[in-house]
């Protein structure tokens, strides 16, 4: 992947756009996580992009954090995505140029609404993150298994199971059979929910009823990553639900690997 982040920082930090609007509420934790892996986050309101006070070309990465943008009226992420649609050509160029894009929870919903995930030149939404099968807001720690390699998950071993928190009312992944089959074939499934000891997930291990237990996706290029669980809420060891039983007293939690992967990839691009 090129040089490590510490080798490149002497030449300047990588600027990451943390894109928000009214209702976003995970930006502080996300910005903290990004800064802790050596990236330089910038809080940008979507209105500033629309007014051209800021441009994506100023940044080398993009993160859309979790929350309830615009109150999640219509559908979760739909209103935020409608604002971004006029900027879609610019966003598509950003992705085509290989810059990393991370959407967490509401951010994942926004990328799906835009058709950025699972991807396609026409940017037509082909999958959905529908209302949870329980018809409830689900907030708990879940287990997810690392399925396929991408720049965000390279710090995890193949098949590694980690604990991350979820907090959403609309996270049930749905797709037509032909779309789902292509996602699996193209290895775009990044995480799956799993049950105890890695068994097939059933509720509450699969908190929303997602098809094929899918918890996270990438685009075909592998530089766009959308996930329902919150890595920024598991960045440190003491944020884990079972930290008192594990005897760990320092270090990072499993969410660290996601942000570390983004930093290492950005550093590698800069070093090319």
C-alpha cells in the first residue's frame, strides 16, 4: 500500500471531508477517530458544498457520519441524498480517482440512496436499507465477520469476528436476487452479522433482518465502504460492551482498524 502514514505526515496531513447537515449527530466521535489515525478532518455542511464555499477537490477522503439527517423524514438518508444529487458528477469523479469514501449508518443509507453503493455508472439505487424487521429502533452490540478484503478492512484477518454497536431503525438490507448474487460474486460484501461462535445470525444477532446477514458493502473498486455498525463508537477498548470481562486496560477497540485502513490507504496514495 505504499508508505505508512507516519512517513507521509511530515509532508502534510491528508484532508478528509466530514459531511454533515441538520440531524447528523456522530460527527464529533468520527472526527476524533480520524484525527487519532493521523488524518485531518474538516467539518463541512452540505450547504457549503452546494454554495461552492467548499469543494470535494480540496480533500483526499470523504466520510458521511451517522445520525438522523433531516429527521429521517421520507426515508433515512433520502433528503440528504437529494441535496447531494446535484453534486453527483463531482462525487463520481472523486470516487473514480480512487479517493476513499466511508458512510457510517446514516452515511451508508445516503450512499445507497444515491446509488453509489453497490455502484454503477448510472447511479441508480439497486438495493435498499429498509425498516428493521422488528419495526423497532435497535440499539445494541452485535458481532460482525470480516468477509472480503478492501482498504477499510485490511487491518482485520479474513473471517475475523469483531464486536461493534448498532443504533438504527432502518438498516435491513434488501436486494433483488440478481443484484444480491452479483454482490456476492464480486466480493462486495464486507461484513456479515454472525451469531454466537460465528453461527448464522438470527434476531437479535442480526438486528434488522438483513438479507444474507449483510452489514456492510463496498463498491467494485473497493474504495467506497458503507456499514450499519458504528466503528467510531468502538474506537477505544473501554467502549466495548464486554470490556470489564476481558481484562484489557489500554489500547484500541475493533473500530480502530476501519479508520487505520483509511489512513494507510491515503498515505499510500500520497507516496505513489
